[in-house]
C-alpha cells in the first residue's frame, strides 16, 4: 500500500486538501483544530480512482515544526507538494522541496491551492514560478494542478494524477520487517500502541518483536491498519501495533520495531551526502548537525572526507547507536540555522577504522546502494575482507554473498582467501622446517596467526593443492622430517627396552624420548602409540593381532587377555585402539576381526 506525504509552506492548505480527498481530518489534536495549524503528523487514507488504496501522511509546514515534518517523510512513496496561489513560493516550499529531492522522491503531484483567491494572471505567474523552482530536481516533471477546495476544483484531477504517479508501484518484500515508530500511545485495557509505516517484511498477530535501540522484546497482541483489525500486514502498510510485554519501557518516536536477531546497531557509518541546492560552497565540517533517519533525529558528528561543493563521501557518528542498513536515506539539518542543509544515503553502516580505508570503501560501495541485497553483501565483503554472515545480512536487509569462502557462520572474500592460503603455506613450511619431527601446525595456532576461526582454516587447507587438515593439525604431507642421526642412540636404547619387556612394555615416559622424536617415530611407523601409557613396536602389534585372529570369532576381552598373556591394563587399551583403527569391530562385549566379515 503506497504512502503519499504532503509538503509545503504553513497555511498553504495541506490538511484541508487531504481532508477533501479522504473525508478524514488529519489534524488530530484539539490545538491543531483550534489554531488551524498542523503541529504534528496527521494520517488519513482513501481509494484513488484506479481502486488503489493509499495512505496520506500530513506533515507540518511551519519552520518551528520541521523536525516533526521530517519524522513523517521517511517512508513516503509519492509526494503531494502544495503551493498557495495567493502567496506563491515560500521558504518552507523551498525547504520541503529540498527534502523531497534529497530523499530521491521521484513520484508526485503539485497542487496550486487557493486559486479561488486570485485572478487568472496571478495564478499563471505562480505556475511559472513553480516550474522554475522545480527545474533540476526530482520533481521537475510533476504535473501542476489548480485546486480550490471550497469550490471542489481540481480534486478529481489531483486524485487521478496521484494514480498515474503510483502506477506500477510495488513494495519490495525481503522478509525482514522494519518499522520506524512515529507515534506511541496507551489504550485503557489494551496497553501500548505504536504506529508507523512498515518498510519491509510482514508482521502478524502473535509475532515476537524487538524495539530498538534498547532491544526490548514484546509480542504483537493486535494489528490495525486504517481502522481495520487485521491478522497480518505487509510492506508499505500504515500499521498500529498493540504490544504486550514491554514492561515499563515506552517506545519513543524514532524507535525501530523489528523481528528479533535480524538487525545490528552502529555509531559509525559512511555516507554519500548531497548538499541542499540552496547551500553554496558545500557543507562545512564545523557545525552542529542532526541526523534525521527513519522517524527520529539524533545529534551527529559530520566529517566530510572530500572537499567539494557538491556530493561528498562523509563519516557520520550519531550520538547513539542506530539500526542502519546500506542504502538508508537520511537528512542532515544544521541546528544553529534550523535548516535542512543536506541528505543522502548510507553506503557502509559500519565504517572502516582509518581514513584511507574509508575512502577506498566509499569508492567501491557508492554505486551499490540501489543494488539487490546479495550484491550489496558482496561489496561489503570485498571491503571488509572477513565478516559474519549475520552481520552482512543485517547491513544489507538479508543479503548473502554468492562468492567467498564460508564456514561456521563466517565468510572471507576470494581475494582474502587467496592471500591467507599463501600465508598458511608459509606458516606450515616454517613449522616443518623448525619442527621436523612434529606432524604439523596445531590448527588453533595457525588460525590465531591468520586471524580467522578454525572452521575457515580447515576450508582454506581443503582447497589448497598441498596443505592437508588432519585431526588437530594442518601439514604438508610431502614435508616429512627424517630421523636425525644424532637421535639414533636414544631410539636404539628405547627400542631395546620395548623389545626386552615382551608385551608388557614400559611406560612411554620412561623411554627417554622427547616429544618431537616420539612423534617422528610414530609418523615413520617405527613405534605405535596405543594409549598415553602404552606403546609397542610394529612387530609386537602384529603378534597381538595374530593372537586375536587365532581366537574363535567373535571373542571376549577375557579370551584375548588369556591367549596373549596380558593383564587387563594392556588388553583393554589395545583392543580399543584396534576398534579405532577399524581392525576390530565391537558389538556389546564381543569383538571380531574386520577381515573376517569381508571388510
């Protein structure tokens, strides 16, 4: 359902025209009706001539209430810009047009109101002035309709032209609900109700939701849209949601209603900022600014990263974390002059830490703000190198990169993967060179040195032509260390002790072998480690396996222990080792040699 927002100078007839088109007075406060002045946002709805149902958001025109105006303009799909014929183009006409232009609102209609108060010549002059003011803006091609509400002049034409402007309108649904709250109130017996325009996804009665930035969870008790109770609403709808479970928390205007776990907050973003067309010489670094995004406004530190009288890449640091995504539209307002001075789009919701990287990121991402989410996610991944899939999705409204290497919820870009594989190769080569008798580099150590998780490390090794991930290490199978001749006496002494003890071999710790040499002996097949406290020579293992093979199959531990002349301390660990190697198969208390069943 499309949303039409009004714009224009104070007392140019915005609320009057909306009431005439919809039959609903959008001025909801008694003070507004008494003063004939819209102070806060008003809402109404109607069916256009083509049957399309639309919502109207009526905004204040007075300069003192520009903050309220901006709170209602964030989600509009088309604009109804009003200029009174008896006053012509005025300061808020110019500022409201600048807002529409900066927010890239391309659909709209201009209503030349109060034409009954002027003659034909003056009406024509104001029309010419409007055409001149609209030139070069997003509104340049909008039709201008002469209107007189008391005489019902032009009402049908305004409605028909809104239908034409909204032809082909189709809200995008990416399945990630997001609604900036513009009103909060309480109803006796029902509790807290929040309203806003649902920008994406759907909401249903019974859904669990989060209210940002506090991330307070709640449940939707009921939903209304345009006075009608509904079980579910989709993107583009004006929504009133009755929330249960908020406790003492009362959402404020500018809060965001979302599905749990789908968004992330940031207090450092990159953006392309366009100065308002009446700003000369670009936006200064010094100054007090407010960032208007969604339905809220926050103090923001604005740092342009380029010098230009036109659009610039800028670093934005809002005073509190916000749930921003790539492509979000915003307005910059200078608080000293109380004037809209710029606006634009977020290009990276999580700005890189250095100036150089920010400039590179801005150059790569600026062209992607209007792209599909998966393209945006790929762009962010290329800039960041490594990221969590959840965070990329949160920053791109659900985007998942189709490229890159993924594992355990993380992803690295193809460029970074290639670089890390080269570094991994160097790490493994160095380790084999410095530790020739160790099987390989512990995966935890290699992952830490590369700055990635162990799951990604295994993926890197699996796609490398030489490096192998094996158990808890990564290694190069071709880089096997040979026994150092200087170690031979120690091995010969240990071998003699193993063979002299028969099958009741001594504890490995008493053999006088250091850990590296013991690993090398095992890798070379000269010694078999059965358990931490038992090791055998290969010929001793073969003797024990022959003993097991000579038993009636299947056999028990007791039968094997008696035939081999072993105590239970030796027999049980040996059979468990044989199970792990696939040499024996265990079923309950019985075992059999795998070869006996065709394995």
